[in-house]
């Protein structure tokens, strides 16, 4: 897959172009063959297999600064987006595993002490340690201020009680960044970010959840789970800021993954429509089919520019939040990719809904991207409120 993103050369440097070649080879030689092999495997077995492939590729190092085993001085978000776009073209499962290395470790990169960074990040860069980001609760999805998982101060640290749901990598992760509320605090005030490991007493996997695009995901629980003070990220009360800053930086990556999936659907539709003959001629020769493919391609190209525009800002904004750019990128890319994949299924006819076909897999994989890391509805609210704020300045 030669990324169409390089139609925007002003957004990239030479090292991005070299990375793109590396990613194309990785998907061709490793991801595509493994995607076919692991279809139908148990999620944990597949995750371990994909982790081994990521480990040998060295691509997890894109998620960590150079001082701790990464490839760039700081996490380069254009590189992360290129990786997600290319990998997701080949496998949504592999993309999820790669994405969690970034999302689950970035709070440490962002707010960790030097000791915490040296202790955890090198293994993340090697993919020896798998990560999870534990924010969502059954009663607190979009409403982060509604989390009820509680952290009570105790000698030497905190006792954590509560549960988190829809946690990707549940059961296979080696570290979980968990967001909890200090006892006696309300809404977004008093939220802390803590590093918790499966070996901590009181930690458990309550339930494995089955989702339409299989990967390890589930409900994790904490019952008087002791977390030492040296695993607090930042200061008490900074957890909400850490969570939001992390999501800001990684939402363009969700959009990038959607680009990869949407592009794969367009590629599949182009191939199918030129080889499928109906009424004596290829489907592609019908103008309505051409119009459907063209519409999907224009939608996706517009989304691509928004995604890499946001990623460029993430790499150049310093400490400035990129909430508006990230929200626009995620919203447009996930919605455009969903439409492109729906078009791909439609143009495949009955073959498009056969279990195991590429477009059927894409149809299942794209759906969650319009929900996780902020639903499309929340992104619209974020955008509108930013626009209103700008009119007052």
C-alpha cells in the first residue's frame, strides 16, 4: 500500500517517506499473511502472535521518545498516523495492538517521572510490555467526570476500588494506566492517573467482552488494590488533564486507522468492479458505480488532509492542546471511512456480506472507531463549542 498521504508533501519530512516504505513492506510481508492465518483464532493467542510480529518489526518504538528506546526525540505523531493508516489497511487487529502501545504508554511519556519512564517505556518500545488505557466505566463513557472508581490514600500509596469496561488488551496487557477519583472529590476534580500491573493484589479480569471485531477487551476490577505512591503519574488531581491531553494527541491516529480501512475498501471495490461482469460488461463501466467510488474517494481524501494536518499540529504545538484539530480529524475520517466501506460492501453485492470477505471484516472493524476515544456526537459538540469560543475572542 503506497500511502496516498504523500500527495501532501508539505506535511512530511524525509524520514516519514522512508518510514512509509518500511511500513509498506511490513504490511506486505507480515501483516497480510498473518491476517489470513489468525482469522478465527482465540483473541489472546492472536494478540500474542501479533505482539511477536510487532516486536520483530521494531515499530512499537514509534510510540516512545528516543531517550527510552524510541525513534524520535519526542513521539512523532505523523509517524504514528502513517503506521496506523498502513497497518489498518492490512489488519484492524494488528492496528489495535499497535495503537494501544501508544495510547497506553503516552500518559507515562507525558506526566511520568524520569524513574517511571526508565522503568516502563523501554519495554514498551520493544513490545515486550503491552499496554492498556483504563478510563471507561459502565456509567461513565463520554462523561469522564462521572467515573466512580475510587482511590483512597493509605500509607505508602492508594487503595483502588472499582471497575473499568471496554478496556482493550484486558487480559494480555502488562501495564494499565488507570484513572480513578480521590475519595471526597467530584466531577473532574481529584482524578488521579495510576500505573497498575496484573500482579498487583486486588486486580482482576472480571469478564472478557465479545465485540464484533474480535480482539482482547474486557472488564477489569480493583478490590482494595494497593498502588504504591511511586506509580502515581503527575500530581493528585491532574488525571483528567493527563487523560484529555493523551486523547488529543491520539485521536488523529484513530482517524488514520479509519483512512487505512476506508482505502482498503475502495481498493477492493475497484478490483471487484473491474472483474465482476453483469449485463455483459464490468460493473465499473456503469456510471452509477463510478460515481459511488468517486464520492468515497473524495470523502476519504478530504479526511486524509484533516488527519495529517492535525498530526502536524501535534508535532509542532508544544504544550498547546490540539482539541479542535483532533476532533475534526477523527470525526471526518471515521465517518468518511464508514461510508466508503459501506459502499464497498454494496458494490460486492452478496459476496460483501459473506463472513470472511475483506469488506465484511472492514465493515465490522470500522464501526467501533466512530465510538471509542470520543464518539462522533461528542466530536461535534467539541467542535461547536470551540467555534463558539473563537467568536468571543
